[in-house]
């Protein structure tokens, strides 16, 4: 079975020996910390390493005191909803967008204002007409359509936040992996008015199973956070946090990112070449410049039909229709292909089998 599920990461190239070593070293660190709950905002050493990494890789300037460790993007989103007191208020969100976050927003009592997308990102006209007090956005690689928010729209978006007093929640979920053009700076790196709340995760760049993400809060929100979340203990294991800090301090994390960028770029090139070779004019590729997935816009067949036919051939592909708040008819003309967890051979074979579904 060739499974093009989004979210899978490469297993073969993962530095498991080095990671195990860091886990062991973390447990062996001196002091009684092993028998305690850990710092409420996260381990200081890890927050320092994340601060250093973000400046070098994403252009984000932050002090460790602004960084909060969380157990995943959904946990980050729930915390921000409470921090900004968004219950009963309107939050704007790209449509389509990440359902995992949308579910949290709904459960937190937010009214979601869906903002349609254009070729260079979300519609600023619709955002400016909305009465949203906050915006959730994926500017460096829109999820799931894959476009990059243009620099002009980035500046307009920041001006919207400065003028309305609203906050922008930037989800930079796979900003490390770009294959065409220059690296895209984060929106946060342009934020001179401190209205962007930055979300990062280790799920794509490292391991989903560590369940570790982080928030970079603007300084203006730190006092409010400290007062509001005094009773809250840290939800991520201090053992995992200290091990990742050691992994980053040793230089292994940077090596891992460089290695995976090459692996995923080869996978990405193989995927695009295989699609061109075997599927030709049956599909149009959407969102191919970065990340660990692409979309295919189908011609002459619906996503449901292709999913059923491909399953019989031993290939799993997926419909992204769930990511629309109100799916339009054209949503059923897309399929989503994740390639992070596949080998080059699996990718080529999977696309060849998928292409055979069009000749029936």
C-alpha cells in the first residue's frame, strides 16, 4: 500500500541514535528536577534554543521569556483563545484552512469568519470588511492550497492589525521546507507593532510524537499571560523538553533540518516529475513550491471516484474538502498528496498506479 497521507515524516533518515543519547543525557542531568513538574512556561534551556533558532531560520527576534512551550498547535490555539478572551468574538480564518484549529476555535466559543483565498493569499478586501478581532493565518505556506502570501498583502495585514487593534495568529507549521524561489520570511519578522502571535511546531521538522509546539507572544501580552495562567502547569514533559534542548545545543537539530530538506526536496522533485510523466493533462498541480504536500486539481473525474479507484490499486489519496468551512462544488475536484513519509520508489510507483485510474 502506498499511502499519500499528509503529516507523515521520513523514518529512515531520522537520527534515532543521537535522539536516544539526548534522552539519556537529559534523565542523567543533576538535580531534583526529574521529580518535579518543570517550568510553567517551559524549560529555560529549550526556550533559549528556540529563540536562537527562530532568529537564524525565520528572522523572528524574541527573548526566551516570550516563548511558551505547548503540547501541539491545537493546545497553542486554545491557550491563545483564552488569553485574548475570544469567546463570543469573531475570528477571521482562511477558507479553506486547518480543521484541527477550526475545531478548537469553535469549542472555545469563537465565531469564525471564513475569508476566501486569492492567488496570492487571503482576500484583504474581505478581511477589512469583517468585524474580526483576531486572524488565524498560514502566510508562508497556506494550508492546504499552498500559496504564499504576497509581501504587499503582508504589509496590508499588519496595517489592519495596527489600525483595528486586532491580533494576527501566524501558524508557521512547515516554514523550513521551501523548494522553489527564495526563503520566505515569517510574517512575525516584519511585525514592528508587536501584533503577531507566532506559532511553531516540531511535528514536521522533528517528530510528531514529541507533541511539542511553541508560542512567541508579543511583549505587551506577557503580563496578561502571567496573571491569567498562574495556576496552569506545563503540559509537555520536562524530560522531552530537556532532551530536545540538548539535541539543539549539540548541533544535531540543524544537521537534521539540512538533511531532511534535501530528502524532502528529492521526494518533491520525484513527485512532480512523476505526475508530469504519468498523469500529464489529467491534472493541474497546486501549491508546489514548499511544504510536505501538494494538491492536484482533477479533470474528468471527481476526488471521490479517484479515491475509490486508487484504493483498489493499493494507493491511498485524500480529499481536502474537509478543510473548507462551506465546501464549494469545486472542492471535490481536488486530491491531496502528502509525500514526507514515502520513499522515491514508493512515490513514483504510487503516481503510476494513480495515473492508471484515468484510463479505465
